[in-house]
C-alpha cells in the first residue's frame, strides 16, 4: 500500500535546515565581528604609570581601562613589584615592558590575553580527550563559543551544533568557556571525558552606572527609587519624539500621546500629579542642563535615560523636583579609531481602527429622539430639517424616515486621517584616544502626520568634545543646534471642540440627500446644528482651510572644567547657555471662519497672525565631590556640595489682522499684513509685544552617600532654593531628604539560597518643592487705559486697570510634596 506523506514528516527536516541556516549566519557574523574587534583593540593606545607596584594589580588596571581580560595559571608568579611609565602605547608595547626580565610570556586571542610561565601548567600525565556541547539556558546550541584550557593557549571554537573537542587534556585541568554576551564559566575537568556546558546571559544591570543628579552611582548602591532605559531600547522604536519611545518601559512613568500629529503633545507623569492648578510636568535634565522638553533630541543620540521618582532622589533638585526628574545622557566620543556611521529608516503609517459611524436612519432616529426629549420646538426643527414626522407631507416625503434607509453615510472621523510616510537619517563621526574624544552627529527626520494637513521636519547638528588638558584637569564641550518646522496645531477649534473632535459629531449625510429645510432663516430653531448643515463646513474642509505653521531654532552650549585636586577630591564648574527663536504663522480661511453670504459667495479671504518669540536661559553650577580616603575596604563615604545659579527670560512680538479681501490667500496676507478690513469702528487688526518676567533661581545643595560592608547604605540630601517667582518674604524653600537601605542579598543566610542577585530593602523620606507658577501671581499687574477725562493741575491723568483677572497673593508660599515609604503626601501652603 502506498504510504501517504503528511506534513508531520517534513516539518522536522525543515526545522533542522532553518536552524542550521541560522547557526551558519551566526557563526559568520561572529567570525567577522571577532576579526573587526581584534583589529580595533590592537590599534587602541593606552597609558600605564606606576612605581614599585605588583604585576597582578597592574593587570587589573589594564582590564579597567580596556576590553581585554587576562587568563593565567595560579603557578605563575604575579606578585613581583615593577616600575613602569608608558604613555599612548599599544597593548603589546605595554605587556613587553611589563614582563621584561621575567619568564612570563603572553598570547593575545581576541579580547583574551593568556599568560604563560616557564611551565605551561599542563601536566603530561593522565591526559585524555574531552568533548561536549555548549548551549544557552533554552537548550539551543551556541556556535562560535570559545573553549580554552585555563593557563594555556590550547583551545577551540564550537561548531554549528555547539560541539567541541579538545585532545590531550589533563585530568586536573580547568576549561574556560566564553561567548559574546554570555557569562564566562570555569569548569574543572576532574577526569571527565564529556562535559556539556550551559551559558547564561551576562547580567550587568547591577553594575550599571545611573545618573542621580550632579553625579552618578552604581545602580546597586542607589537608595532612592530610580528607573532607567538604555539608548538602544529607545532607538529601536522609530518615532519622531524620543518621549514617545518611553511608553511602557519605565515603571511608575505614564506616557500619553495626544493625537495623530507627528509633533503631538506628549504628556509624561511620574507617579501621578502633585498640583491641582499648576504644571505636573517632570523636570528634564539633558547632559546636566534643564530643558523644557526632550522632543527635539534624536533617539539614536541618547545614551541613557534615568528617572528619579521619589523625594529621596529628587530632593537634590529641590524647587523643581516635585513631579519627578528625567535625566537624559547623550552619547559621546569613544576611545578607538575613526568611525563613520550611518543609520536610517523609512516608515509607512496607516490608522488601523476608526470610530464607527451611524447609518443615515440611525443618525436621524437618535437625534430626533434627543431633540424631542429637550423640547417640542427642537423636535419640530429636526423634523423640518429632514422632512419627516409632521413635515413629511410638506416636503413630499411620503416614506418619512424610511426614505433615508439606503442613503450613504460618510465617516468623517476616518476622512480626517490618512496613511503617511516618514523617513529618518542619522550620520555620526567619532574617534578618540586617552586624551581627546569627540563625536559629531547630524540627524534629519521628515514625518507626515496621519492627521491631514499636518507634518513635522527636524534637523539636528551636535558636537561633543572631551579633552584631558592634564592628568588631573579635564575639559568638555557639548553643543547642539536644532531646527524644527511643523504644520498643524490641534489645540485650535470652536466652542464645539477641536477640529478632530468635530469629525465625530458632524452630520454624516450629504447635503444633496437632505429632503427637508436647510435654510437657516426658515428653520431658525435648529440652533447648534447650524454649524453642520452645509457640506462646505465639513471637518476635512475646515482642517484644510486652517494653517498653523511654526519654524523654531535653538542653540544649546554646555561647557565644564573638572579638576582632581587631590586623591578623591574633584572640583567641577559648569556653564550652560540656551537660546531659542521661533516664528508662528496662522491663517484661517473663508471656510474656517464662515465668510460666505447667503448665495455662497466669499465675502472675505480670512484672518492672519504672525508671532515672533525669543527666549534664553543660562545656568552656572559649581560642585565639590569628595570620595573620602582611608576608610578601608569595608566602608565608603562620598560627599557632594555645590551651588547653582539659573536665569531665564523671553519676549515676543505679534501682529494680526482679520477680514482680508476675498482675493487674498495666506501668503498674500502675510506679505501685506496691514491690508485687513478698515474703515469701521471695529478693531480688525493690531500689534502687540511683551517682555516676559525673568525667572531666577539661586541654590545651595549637598549630599552624602555612606556604605558599610556593602550591605548597609545611607543617603542624606539637603537643598535650599531661592526663587524669584515668590514674594521676597517667602522666596526661600528648604528640602531635606534621607534614605536607608539594607542589601539583604549580601547576608550569608540569603546568599547561600542562590535565589537573588540583588535583594534590597529601603526606607526613604523627603520633601521637594514646586515653583512651576507664574512670577506675576504674588504681585498685582496693571494695564494702562490711556488718558482719562480727569485732570490734575490742568494735566490729563492716565488711568490703569488690573491686567489680570487673578487677585494677587503676596503671601503665596511653596507647594511642598512629602514622600514617606515612597508614598506621596502633598501639602499645599498658600494658593497654588
């Protein structure tokens, strides 16, 4: 009988072929990358200086400043004291100098340096062949893993199936198994002939360095609540705004995008909001400099983002830390040969879901019932509009509402969105050695919005330099220029809501299908629905008849000097300046403003406005950071003290005009702003300007971090802020914080369980402030009414009236947010 072949017989073969293909590709990539890495490492230069220091200590210093790792047999004597002074030399030159006059030799294999003495350490007796398979924790074989006999140059690489074989292995030897991204393992042979090894992914999270405000700290030593995300995770999400890429990546951080525009507002809340009436936005710090947003920073230029969430961590920023602090560190130059790189992407966007639209019959029935519930007059107007009910015979609609059963309905909530195309390009040049490191980056993004008549373009150019002026003196420079052009602003709208909102309730039935009375002068009771009677005013037409174009430019420049005065004591001064310019041009045409007569003729072209804005911000910070010396191996103490001065201001000029002639379009109106309708008593145009109230902040702060036995941690922080946004009598606020932590995983009774890498219990307390208010709230502002009819000494008197509807509060004080056990307790003092 002929046997019928089923898919079950074929699938294992296909699976095996695909797996071998993946392993082949992985092996090829490993070989190429290893070759490139070897070439890179060999061309890097290093410096090593020491007097009468043990070789084993010098090897550790080489590992700290390079990617190399040393392997050697315990029989090799590395306790000899040597003196060495080599600068800007290759790794081979340093090793030749270090081992000169000794019987130690070496061999470099990729990132591994294998040391050999006069004896190889491999005993000749009891030798045998050893083989096995190297897998990951999922059981998948690892091709290209390195298997080396410890203390020798004898080794091999696993094949496509993860298999290896080593001949003439001593029974008492040890195998070193390693692979990129995996934790190296040492496996004693112990006379075995077959040794299978499972490698685990290398966990470096506990040793990561995170930004904590005016400094960094190992993540495992942080006592406050800090969440982090790497630049690689952000760059993997192709979005125009780096803040969008934070969605779902940080616990306790809520990120919400407002709509389908590429430059839509991004709302970020760190553990909720703390103010009822004022801003709840977090403080953004980019490379140490406060900024209003991170939307203009390309994701591929970000090294890491650290979020300070509780008061014990945010108190170092005092007046500005109540809503959390988001610290962004951008990428800089790396030691190595000149590297030129490019990456980019193209993206096609298409909305996947829309709100469903009622059929014509359902729409009329629903609104008819709603109108009847309001009043008889409203129901009468609705019946007259559609020619139904009491008006069916008047408009020769014998079928009444059934006449609309097969009428097409238009889904305007779908029409206001469309598919879009975007592309992004990043170009980087970087290089560096032990003295100079630099990075030059250029980025351009062009993003069409899914909302019609919206787009976003951004160009960035940045330069970052780190220069070692002397052994104990460093200089850094970080500059970034950004230009943004965008079209579309969804904050505009009518009393009925924004332009996108109107799409959900606009009449879905075309004018030509309406059987009743559309004339507003006849059907005068229709009320609110007069805005949606005519197809010409549909949301698509109104959005296309409204232009909100903005071009903005900004220049950020930060520079710093750091001086290591003595061992452990570093003084640092930072100076930063940000300037920005923007021009906003708004045009609303005849359709948007309903500039038509009863016959449908255009009466006016539209309205126009141009607004030019300029702002500036500078910051000067001085810090002293001391790592206390001589405390021994069991305890450590770091002390930070500093002062900060910040100043900012802005100004704007605006010109506007209404009722431009019917022949005018947007460009003509911008070019002839004084040609609006004149000759009436109504003011149809004008000019205004304003200089914003400068905001100044003077601060003094300090922090101490103490560790005992790597188990017990203590952090204490204090900051005093003086803000010009408060009255002189209430200008200063004081913000203490403290946190303690117990690293339980270092206790023997927990460490022996082998369950935890880092188990830590912490308790924190702190207070932070909020000065995110207008500087005019504590004092009364007055506006001139011009010359009055009253006079003193035969001179007319200028009168004034309040410039704001808000009553001034000279007793306005700080809003203080307390955190105990990482839960917020909000106290508001005065009126916020």
